[in-house]
């Protein structure tokens, strides 16, 4: 390297110092007056000696330097130019730090202009100026490539990358040939990096492991290679690899020597990236969390920083971009393209659904099918039998995934790491994996904590549950989300969600005995948090809605119900059936639940037990709602016989059975028998509960209907009004049973010809039902009744939408052949006929199978 005399004026000392230090960094020996001559030194002698010994004289040129009154700088510059003329090759190096006109002796000398540049650009230009002239050693990119880059590309299924020009890159992976479904994410990523204002551009790609974050980062770097001078990949999964890769950057650019101490080299690279980051993309791949990498982000840098991580907590330092799993269509596209099985599209869609859209699992599936030359449907069959095993075959592990981990191994290792962060993490995910792949309310664990093992319960006490969830989220094993109730958005529940493949892999670890014990604990916890009174109280339905899918899956997941869990299991089954019956009106779904409860009751309790009578009674009531009136009768008869033997003839449980038998008689038009049943039930309930109980209101409501049918309008009104008063007091003005009383009173007024009064009651009843059960068959009945009143008042057009909606609800909930659907359908047909809509009349008849006439 050269000894370089730096000639400058005192006005440009700052430039001289900066240039001198840069010369030192480049390996030269810089000679500056202010660096070497102390007070009292001989300036002239120092100048003569150093000027003559130097290999080059670098002139820091500015208007001040060219001022002829500056004697020393004029002397140094002229001497250098004269020496150059007399044979000292490249002796003078003019570096212009301000815009000014060069004197004639300098005008023909190759110069370096540093003014108007950012520091990094000035540093690079100075270094390039001091290099010996030479022709390019490698391929020169076609200059027109960058101009062409802005043109419009035709739409393609996969991302297309531009010519690999300009950027120096150490990216260790190759973007897969079939890179699908991430076009929008790439756009969002670019926008997040370039739109940062007045702060360091840091963006984090986070999401489930195996979702393709690393591949996406590599794809971004390749797609935007022409936008960066340098793309540097940093293995951020450990502190040692992270530091090593940053030092590697320093060595690669000559910022540090290969044998330099790591700490010194690291400090150097951080300083250089801070000052010279423009045009550099740093990719911190597989970062554990923000704390592990933030110390290695250069401050106030112009570099772009891209992080991939399984962890979610980055908002404090980075723009976050969540990477989701593939939708089934994209997953199917990948499987078909990757395997070349273009004729297996439907099988690909089915398999993509089973794999939960996880790209890593799709690649393993495709590799398996390619290796064994089997169809996608065959893989699906084998996957369904042993998902964890087939996802753990190392022969199908992708080359681009970290250390060629399989999906099963990756998730298993992640669980082990999460357990190191919190002792409850592994148990929590083990319990959660036994539940349906639905959002799991966290209150299942907090409110039901004492029903779990003592060790787990103690670990999730206080904030332990939140900490355990955070540990699992740190390794992208679960998601935490706040889910609003479908009917009441102000009610929101914090939930846990697992990917279906995580469930499969976790469940594969446990033994049958362990699963059985965990199942018992979950049943007990669910019974603790499941709302009591679902049959009666709509206020409980939001919680029932949130628990419905996981409770249903859990109670139906075993055929043998042990005695120690029987009560909790029965409570849950009854709640699930009641919710479907009363809230959803999904009668078909209720039947298998009640039949299963009856089966268990008969097996464990026998024929002469109150639980068996209750199950029989509920099944009979359901069959009435399903329109199977004759099929319901034996259940009521059996229930009454058992209850009378077990509880006695005057017990309220017997009254319930008798009351329901009265409903059967009513469906058959046997109003005398029905009346006898209702009067007997009323007598029992008034004796047992008193005159103001809701069961008494039920008896009165039913008795009022029969009395009206028998022509006793006065008696019917008295029963209806008394029932309504009890219900409004006991249940409130907005309860479905209150709506039932209002509907019946409206019917009485309709029979008396008071259409205005009837309509007011129907409208009140409908408002209640619309609020709590908008799609229930009982709501359809009220819609039908209100439409009938409007039709009688001559408002045919106004009545039509009510009939239409009533028919739609019944057809969806009950089926077209149900008696209620048929009855309401006939009313709607009559209206259409009166409106003169022949085509619509015929269409509805055909749709419901109604006969003409």
C-alpha cells in the first residue's frame, strides 16, 4: 500500500481528517500535518521531507485550497504537479470536496469528486478512485436490463424473477421451482420496507413453522435483487451463528481482517452498516424473538432489515407481516404442479384440506408421491391412518427447510423448546390437542383449572396460563385470538387455536391411558365452565356457542362412559342437546344426542330410573317437533310409567311427562285427553311449586290452547293472561317463553276478530324471537301468524316477505315434508294465488311437493 501526503487548507481540515482515516482503512499510510507536527515543530522541514518521500500527494481541492493567498497549499500543489510532469507517475491525486473550476495544470488530471454525496457513496467513490485502472474481470450486465425492468409482465401462476443483476448475495437456499400463492405478500413486504418514514426499515415475517417464511424471504431477495447492492443472509437461530455471519460480512467487504477478533470485527461492521447501509438488505432468518436479534440491528441505518421468525411479538421494533397457510386452491395447485398429476385435482383439494394448507406438509406429501409413484388419493388414505408417522419420514424432508427437518420433527422440537420457557406449556398443548380443531376458550383452563392434574393446575395459576400460551406462541405452535360472539359482538372470548397437524403430532406422543386420563380431566373442566340452564336461558347461549364444537367432539369421542365421569358427561350432553333444540332449532342434530343419552342411562341405570325417564321424555318431545307424532307416544307412556314408580304420581317430574303426553294428544286433535293431561300437570305443579312458578305458566299456556279449541274463550284468555304475567315476572319481557305466551294471546284475539290487537301481540312476540332465535322454527310460526293477520287486513304485499321467510326457515330446519313446513307453505301458496302470481305459485307448490286445490 502507498504512503500518501494529504495537502489541504485549515478550512478543509474536517475533510482532510475524514479522507486520512479512509486512507488508513484502505491500508494506506496517510501523512497529515495536523496529525504529525506538534506545537513548535518545523513546518517547512516536515513538508519537504514528507512531500518528497510520499508515493502520492492527495490534494483536498476547494475554493479555499485554490486561493493564492494560502501559501502552503499552493506550494504543496504546485510541487506535486511539477513532480508528476517530471516523471513521478500518478503522483498528484486531486480530490474535489467542493464545486470549483480546476486550474489548467489540474484540469487534465483524473480527479475524484466527493461533494454532494452521502457518506457511503463518497467512501465507495474514493476507494474506487485509488484502485489501479483495469478492465472488468467478470460479466457486465446488459445496460438495458434495468430499463426493461419497469415494463409490464404477463400474469403468471407463480412469481417471476428479474435478471440476477448487480447484487452481491450469500443467500444459502434456492427458491423452489413451484413458488405459488405469495404474490400479494411480496408486494406488502416491499411496501413495508420502502415506505418507512424517518425510521429504520425493519419488517418481520412471522407465522406457523413450515408456512414458508424463509422461502418467502429468499424469494423477496431474488425478486428485488436489482434494487440492492448487497443481500446478506444471517442465520439468526443462535447468537453464535448470527455473530459469525455479521463478521463474515465485515470480512467480505474488507471492513475487518479475517483473523480479527470477533468483538472488534462485530463493532466495525455495526458502525459501517450504520453509516453505509444504503443499498444493503440484511435478512435475519429464523430469529427466536425480538430480544435475540435487536442488539444486532445497526442504529439509524439506511439498510433494509428483513426478519423471519415463528414468534409473534415484534410490534415494538418492526412492521409485522403474518404469513398464513395456503388456501385449498393454492395447495392443490402446488400438489398438482409438483407431482405432475394434472388429472388429480379433486384429490389434491382434498389432501390440501387435510394438510391444513401448510406448505411444508405439502412438499413432504409431493415428495412421497414422487418417490413411491403413488396417487395423491393414496397418500391421503395413508395419511389419515397415521398422520404423525407419515409426516416424520426423513426421506421426504424438503432440502430447503432448516436442517431438513420433517414437519413432525420440527413441531416436536418446538414443543420441547417451549417447555423450557414455561413448565405448563407442554401440558397445555397436550390437553388442547385432544380437543376439536376449533378455537378453544382460555377460560376452559382458567375457570376449570382445579379439574386438571395438580401439577398443571398449580402452574397455570394467576398469570401462569398466559405465560404458558406465550411460550407456545413464541415457537408458533398455537395462535391466540379474541373471538366476538356471532349474535352479540360486544361479547368477546380469548381463545387458543392449534393447527390440525400440530394436533396430530402432539396426540401421537401420548399413550391410550394418558389420553383417557386427559379426556376425563377435560370433561370435568368443560362441565365446570359449560353454562347451566341452556334449555331455559338465552343469556347462556353465547357461552354455549363458543364451547359447542369442542364439547360436542369431546363427549362423542368415546363409546364407553365410566361411572366416575358419568354425571359431567350427561350434563354436557343435555346442554348440547338443549342448545340445538331451543337455540338452533336443529332437531335432526338433537336426536342422536338424546338417543345416546338414553342408551347410556339404560345401560348404567336400568329401566326403572329417573334418568331413563327423563331421556325418554326428551326423545318423545323431540319426535313431536320432528313431526313423528305416532313415534313419540311410546316414549311418553314409558316415561310416565317409570316416573310414577320412581317418583310418585304427584311428583313434578311426573307432571313434565304428563304435560308432554298432552302435547301428543293435541297433535291428534284429541283435545279432551289433552285437557285432562294439562289439568293434571297443573294441579301437581301448583301443589309443588306454588302458583307463580314457570312450570305452572307452561301448564297454563298449554291448557289455554286446548280450552280455546274447545270453545271456552273466557277460560283460555284467563290461562293465557296468567301464563304471560308469570313469565314476564319470572323470566323477563324478552324471553322466548314470554314470546310464546304473546303469540298464543294473539291467536285468541285473532279468533275474536281483533286483528289490530292480535297484530300488536304477534309483533311483540316476533321482536323477542328475532333477537334470540332468528332462524328457529318457532320464529317461523310467529312469522306465519303475523303474515296471516296482515293478509286478513288486506296488506297482501306486506305479508309476502313474512311468509317467504317462514317457509325458508322451516324448509332449512325441518325439511319440506314436515307438517309445519307444509302448513306454512300452503298459507304462502294461497297468498301468491290471491296476488295473481301464477308462476310463483306453481314454483312453490313444486318445491314443497304441495298438491293443488
